[in-house]
C-alpha cells in the first residue's frame, strides 16, 4: 500500500536539551495519515539518518492504515 503525499502530515521536531547545544541534534519524526488520523512517531539520534527514519515511519504507518481500513473511526472529531 502506498499512501499519497496529500494524505500525510509530516512533522520534524529537533530534540534540544535545555542549556546544552550539541550538533547535530537528535530529532523526532511524526507522520499522520489525515483521513484515518493514524499517527506514527519515530526517533533518531543521528541527523544523517533522517531519510531512513522517515522511510521506516512511513512503512509502519502504511501497515497501520492497512490494518484499520484507512478510515477514521470517529469522524465527528474531524468536523470543525
């Protein structure tokens, strides 16, 4: 199953310790499948592996969306 990019929300958040500056910083990647509201979060301690972590998170999300059928179980929560 391949999820179209328009159905994904991808967020990358750097994990910066308070009072410390290290370079490169570890980060979190959060990917949400908008139609089903399924969400996967992955962590990487190495900045060079961002693409690998994103790819792994997408594979997990594809399995999760396939398992839940690709639809939100609580559509009333999506209404404004």
